[in-house]
C-alpha cells in the first residue's frame, strides 16, 4: 500500500490579506494591542505581527 503525501497550506489567502491590511494601516496608529487567549497565550500569538510592529 503506498502512502500519499499532500501539502497542507496553513497560511490561507485571507490571512495574508489581513496582514497586508494591518501593515498598510500601521503608519496611522500610535499604539498596538495584541489580545491573546489566556489559556494558551504563547500558542495563540501570531509571530507575523512581531515582524510588522
């Protein structure tokens, strides 16, 4: 029996679009708040935001 490997895209287009919009609007803001889930604060963070801010 052969196993079939498939690539799963964990970064869909709507996420890229949202990050692009955040990046464009950051020049208009003075402060950024990141809200995370208190039960899993490290896992619920988006590391892409760190590179934008």
